[in-house]
């Protein structure tokens, strides 16, 4: 049909008309809130570059999780900052670390009302800030696998529902799956950061997680932003190794891949709206240059429209409030 018979504006005249023909539904069910757990008690330390985000001790984290549950958000993902860092990130697999402790306490308080996902990586735990152990100044892939599996096992034993490896070592999904299965934890799922790019948008996160590499960068293991076909191979590998859910990260600059991953594999697909994506919107809003809540909903809707089933976002609570208020 052509103009003047077809007039698309007819169905845009009122909000109720627009609701009738809206194609993409963003729901609270799609949201996952990242949290940063630190040692201590009663600690709530704001992250300067991420307004509204704070590092929290276990007790505060549990309180935060109650709010998250009350807002109807189904899941959180936990990042841990250890008491001490060393060359092999040994605190990553200590049972008394912030993450396992938080998992146990959240599960005790909220049971199955909240899905607890844990980020599995060494960069928060190593003194050099890289995502694995070093050999001759490079991250040693195969030597890192055992440590990641140990970390995932520690989280799973504490009661994590899903473990999420974000390190980008080759073969880590397989290593984690085998270890969990051997230990009788075959019901713990794996959300793989399958297509994770070496991105400038992680800047603020490295303040939040205290995980800035002390030398070099992560381009030796994270993906080149120019590569889409390779991203699909990464996703396929992780699915073949046993990933239950796959992630594309960051989100907004990589929506083409969110779409392609969803279409090609049909797996539950997550997209991570990362710290820099969040900080850009917050900073512009603080300057009065953007309408924060409008842009928040627009970006989340766009990520959903591209095909993401799960969206990891620091806006989760604000978005849930906006969605619940409707
Ligand atoms: C750890 C990890 C990072 C993020 C999630 N897990 C940082 C990195 O790879 O440098 C980034 C999340 C964000 O920016 O919000 N490997």
C-alpha cells in the first residue's frame, strides 16, 4: 500500500493507539542488576564514575537484594573485591571471600525468589589486574582454566544458580562444566560471556571492581571490536562446550551481534549494558544534555528489540520502577 491510502501516522496519534501496535515489550523479567561486593560490614562506598552504584559489604548487599526482589527483578550478578590480591588471584576461590559469603546469605534470605549469578574471572583478584595467571608477561590460557574452574566451583558450592565466566580464556566453559559435573553440581547453569570485546566502555567498571590491568591491556584475550564472524564462532564454541546462556558485551555498540547471535543459535541471549554505556548517559543527564529516564528506556528497548532476552544493566532498579509504575 502507498500514500495516501497508507498513513502510518494514524496509529501514532495517542499512547493507547501506540500501545496496541508496539512490537517490543521490555519487561522487568528481562533485567539483571550487577552488584559489587566488598569485605567488611556496613560498607557502602559510591563509585564516582557510576552515579547510583556503590560497592557494598555482604550485609548491605543482602538488603539491596531484598529491594531488587521487591521490584520484581529476577536476578543479580555479583562481582567480588577480595581482602588481598596476589599473582594467582588465590582469593578468587576462597570460600570465605565476599562473593561466596554473599551468595550464601542472599540465598538464605531470599531462596528461589532471586536468581544469583556470579561473575567468574580473576582480574579483581590478581595484583596485576589481568584475567588469568601470567607466564612471560602474557596471560597463560591453559594454566588459568583450573583456577577459573575452582572459582566457579566455590561459587556453585555456596549456592549460585548460574556462574558467568567473563575472562575470555579458550576452553573455560568446558573446564567449568566438567568440574561442576564431577562435583555433583550439574544443575548449576553457565552464562558465558561468549562475545566479549576489548572495549573502552569498561573504564568505569575498573574503578568499581578495582581491576585495572597494571600493564598492557586485555586485547590479547578479549575480542577485536571489528570482528563479527569471529564473535559467532566464539558463541558456537561456548555453546558446544556447554553454555546454557550466551552473552554479547558491551550492548549498544554491538546490537548487530545481539541480533545475529539470537537468530543463528536461538539460545537465551544476554546483552551487557556496561559501565561506560551507563556513565555516558548519567554524565550527559547531569549536565542537562539528555533526559535520563527517557534515554534509559530507549536504550533498554533497543537492546531488547535487537533480540536480547536478558539485559545486565546498572539501570535495572530505575527501569523496574519505571515499568512497574505503568
Ligand atoms: C571482568 C569484567 C569486566 C566487566 C565485566 N566483567 C571488565 C573487563 O573485562 O575489563 C565489565 C563490565 C562493565 O564495564 O560494566 N573480566
